[in-house]
C-alpha cells in the first residue's frame, strides 16, 4: 500500500481545530481509497516560541525535508508574539527554503454558498509569487527610537522568480479556460512592475493560445468584485497576491472557504498546504471555526501527492455538505458538526 508521510503543524489559535478536522477527513478518505497517510505532528507555534525563543527549532527545515508534504493550520498569536516574528519565523522560511514558489488559491462558490455578490458564478485561480517580492525581508531600521528614525523595506524581484511564476500561471491558464491576468502597478512602480510587465510579454510569446491581460492591482481588485466571472487565472506578486486572495476569500463566502497550496513545482522539496486564514484569536477555543478551507487544502495536498480520485472524493463530499446548508453560515455549525457531515458524506459515497 502506498504511504504518504505528512508533517502536521497545527500552529496557533483555530489552527489546531481545523487541522484536526482536516486530518480526520483525510484519514477517512485514505482508509477507503487504498493508501495510507502517516502523520507526524510538530508543536511549532507562538507557544513554542514562548518556551524556546524560536518558532521552530534550528534544524526545523531539515526535519521537514524528509516528508512528502506539510499540512499547516494557522500561525500567529499577536497578544504574545509580534506577527512579524511569527510569520518570518515559520511560514515564510518554509516557503522560501523549499522553493514553494507557487502559492495557489482557488476562489469559487461551493454549492449552497451565496457569498456577498450577485454574481452568477465565478472560478478564479489566483497564483501568488511566494518566495520574494515585497515579502523578501530585505531592509532595516536606522536611528531607532529617535526623531530621525528610518525604516526601509526593499521589495526584491529577480528575473528567475518572476519568469517562473508567470510561466507556471500560463501553464495553468492553458489547462483551464485559456485566460491569464497579470497583476501590475507599473504606472507607479516604475522599476519592479515595469520589469514584471516586460517578463509577462516575454513569457506570453511562448503561449499564443493564452489570452493575456495586464491589470493594475487597484483595477483588478474592483473587477474581482464587479465582474469576477471575467477572470480565470490571476498571477500576482507576493503582496498583491496576498491582498487579492482575501478579496477572493470574501467573494467566495469568507475565509472559512479559502484554501491554498504552496507548491514546489519541481518537487525537489515538500510542498505545504494551508488555509488562507490565520489563527483567528477572536474565535479560538469556541469550536466554531469553519474547517472547510483546511479540508479543501487537504484535497489539494492529495491531488499533489497523486491521489487524484481521493482528492475529487473530498471535494465532492464538501460540496454535498454545503449543498444542504451545513457550514455555509459563519458560526452556525460547529467545527465538529461540519467535520462529521463531511466524513459521513465520504463514507456514504463509498457504499
Ligand atoms: N494559514 C496560515 C496562516 O496563518 N496564514 C495567515 C497569514 O498571515 N499568512 C500570511 C501569508 O500567507 O503570507
């Protein structure tokens, strides 16, 4: 029997609830699909930071390298650890070290979920550059604590990273509806985004079958709300993609539905799967976090691991549950109730 080794990092706040839920669903589908998932849990989180002074041990990356994939819940507990420390101590180093350069976030309505728009339907795949750009961490502060203090945050755009993310986007567009939106702001950012546009045109020449349009980030933000059905694949830099995918989450009914995959397309290291949402301290411990985003991310993990049928079964189970109104209204159904309904749908689909 095929066994996939999965590193589980529940993280902070609702991260544990949603990871437990997704893991129960994934174990159910594995047990009924003829493969095994072997999970190893790591307590890396803000609580771990409080105990050790680090978000993960010094050899954390090397420890994770031996796994087939990583399933992560949420990171951040700002009351105790600054968000800049928790993000730069766990999530961003994993994405960079494992060259998970493509952050993929699907935005569509599950059956029975209305979302805030009157849109008939939409199916957007946002692809966010995940290793550099505005989240490079390059910069510093001088004259700290004085009137003359200066903070510099330098966005890094390399030809290698911009070209590979655009190429990845064009491949996805080719496999979908053949439309690619390249997100820019080259009227204002006359170095990095002019460079981004040049590389978009260069890569586009290799994909004459894909219809490519460059949108300024402000214009595409409005378009995602006013005409989301006009978009197919959207490729953006790290910061622009982070922001646009919160809009994507909002129009698909909320962050409880927004899944994501941090993919190393060359498979030289494990990829990581996580909901778009964070640790949600306001609802942590209440048992009402929507686990669907993490379950959907788990389906993306199965797909990446080659368990395509199992991934499709999880998505069908999620859809059948939302179609009867379970998990569609924030806070109405408990995490446990939603998880039990998805597991029941999976089990009955095998009968
Ligand atoms: N689900 C992982 C998590 O905690 N995400 C919250 C967050 O702030 N992410 C930042 C990012 O995706 O770059």
